[in-house]
C-alpha cells in the first residue's frame, strides 16, 4: 500500500499569514489531487496536478507537483478564516485490476485560521 | 442537483447487530467506493465498484461487505459490527478513477459501535 504523509498534521495561524502544507511519498503517482473538507461534510476537490513540476493557482492557493511526482505542496497566501478546514492530498496510481487507477489519501492537515 | 446521499448520517449500535449504510448517486457514475476516516489516518478505502456487479476490496475490507445491484446504489454492510469499526464513513462516486477525474463525496455517516 502506498502511503502519503502530510505535514504538519495541525496548523493554527493568524489571518493574513502565509503557510505551506506538504504531501510526501516514496511512491510515484500519475496525478495528485488536493481536497478540502469542512466539518460535517465530505471532501471537495480543489485541484488536480498531473505533470512533474506543474504549478496550479486557485486564487490565493498555489499547488505544486514535485518533479519526480512523489510529493506535492499547497501554499496559501494571506490566509483567511474561510480557509479553515481539513486539507487532504490524494495520489492516483495504477490499480492491480482492470487497469483503472486507485486513489490513496494522505493523513490530512487540519488548518485553523484565527481572525 | 448532482449529489451523493448517505443514510443514516449518525448511527449508534451494539456489537454484533447487523447494519447497512446506504449510498446513492444521481450522476450516472460508474465508479463508487467506500472510505472510512479515522484521526491521523486520513481516508482509507474499504471497497470499490467499477460498475454494476463488479466490486473489489480496497485497503481495509475486513468486516465489511458491499453490493452493486444497481448503478446508482452501493450499500455498505456490517454483518457483525465491532467497536474497532467506530468511524466516519464516506461514500464517493465518479465516472471512473483516472487522471483528473473528480470524486464526489457524500456527507458522511458517523458510526459508533458499543
């Protein structure tokens, strides 16, 4: 089973500060997704990165896929209270059956932005 | 509205009492899966289904059963629940699992097994 370690596990910062969350693995993934989950709800997809070294921006959020496609980072600029939530990365790799890919989720980073 | 629904949302039961958590999607998705979420462990896949009558084990299938008789429904069955199955459960669906495919998650079912 491929493992995805996220760090930090918990992060609490003041509104307006910048932060980076990391997602690391020893395995190579064909693509990597980032989800945000709010209390009482299921995860919601934020972005998918596919190419090694790829950078995608979603307003104040910047996502990067590592050159070797084993790791990824999420950087938030000028964090807002609305950014509070659980952030999950998920790597896609070929499953053993049917040729379809399987998603493996990371351990999660719980982010709290203090107003 | 495109959505994945789960029922019940909350469930308290006792060890050994069979239970079923239902999952339904209205997006005509082929791929459906069940996950459990535990603190510090992230989301772990229990079972998945590529299409009707096609199911396979995920990473943590022990103690669970599933069925896929219709495309829209994918119930999770705990024949004899045990306290270590206390968790938050999510059903998800997508057209398939592949590059850039979005998985849509249900709202979750919080299960407590006493």
